[in-house]
C-alpha cells in the first residue's frame, strides 16, 4: 500500500520524528501522523530500540607506499599523461 499526498499527489514515505511515525511527502514536505492502521498496512510491526542498535565501522590504516620521491614523481607524470591521452598508444592512433 502506498499513501499519496493530498496536496500534490506525490508518494508519502514513513519517517520517524520524536519517537512517532509520520508520513511525509517527498515533493512538497506535507506531513501527517501515521495511525496504527496505517502502520499495519505498511508492515511496520516492530522497530529496533536505539539501545539495541549496533554501530559498525571499518577502520583502515594507510600503508607506506615504499616508493621513493623520484618514483612517486615519475608515477605522477605517467598518470597525468594517461589522463590527458598522451600515452604512446594514443599517439599512434592519431598518426603522430
């Protein structure tokens, strides 16, 4: 079941605000409080309490590149040339 906005006809999506569920229009922002009957139709039978939620994160460490400053400069130049289309294969295609 989809609820539509009475103002503009856009689809209304369930949103949670101050612990209560509202239907909000994505187009015009019209809001209406959801009734128990609405929630049953939408299938929102349970919600996870904030104290039971698990926060996950992925931490990564940067690895030392192992390149000397000269190697980094050379790599930077090659990548710059590739992005400009100046590599050897491109020159041959154009007949340079």
